[in-house]
C-alpha cells in the first residue's frame, strides 16, 4: 500500500487537557505519512505554548488571536497545510477525540478505493462508553429537514464495521481529499 500524505488538523479552544489526550493517542497510530497541525483558536490561557513545549516538532501550532469558530479555524489549518505540507488528504479531528491506532490507515484505505469519494469518516463511539456507538454516519429525513445518527446508543458489536454510504458524517473526524477542497 502506498501512504498518501495526511495533514491532521486539530482545533483547540480552551481545551488543553482534551487536546493533550488526543495528541497522545495520535502518537500511537500506525499510519506512517502524516503531520499534525494544532490551531489554537484564541484560547484564554497559554495552551499554544504548553502544547509546543510538550509535543515539540511532532506538531505545528498556529495561534489565532481570537476564536474564529469551527469552520474558519479548520480552514486556517487547511490553508497552512496546503502551503507547507502538500497533503493528499486533510483529517479534521476534534480535540476531544481519542483514536484507535489503526483508524487513519483504515480511513485512507477506504478513501483510496474510489477516486470519487471526497470525504470519509469513521464509526464514532462515546468517550466514557467506548463500546457504545455515537454515530456511524447519519441519514437525513429530507421531508422533515432532520438528521438522525446511525447506530446512536447501540452497543458496538461490529455491525457498523463495513463501508456504507451515508447522507452526512459527524464533523468530529473527517478525512477530506485535498483535491476536493481545492475544487470548492
């Protein structure tokens, strides 16, 4: 398998402990070709400095002067990655996630199976109940204008381990093709 370059974008806003735990879990992943960009979105404390000191060259920290919100904060990280890392993919990852060591390998494997796939996402379980599904994607009830998480509250028995097409994904973990972002 070839290993396309992935730039992992993590947005931090006053969530130092969560971000540290997320980064510690990322250090255990088996995927070999990635970099990590932490966008500190105007945290009140010295989060950016603490992260730089603790993780050194493992991460690049961008310190925003204010909270630009979820979308613009991640866009800032993606723009930085585009100019400095030339990634094939971006992984938007919430700072309050803890990842499995093989998750990125599996996401890239799925993304590489079909050139038309622009975004893929993992099954997400609750932090405090790791055997319970939070989301395996979502279906939209178009006639009601409502979304419904697939699998929410169900015990994870592997029933959502296969690839499936969904209407939308949770923004907590999104693997996005760089070429698709450029088209938008």
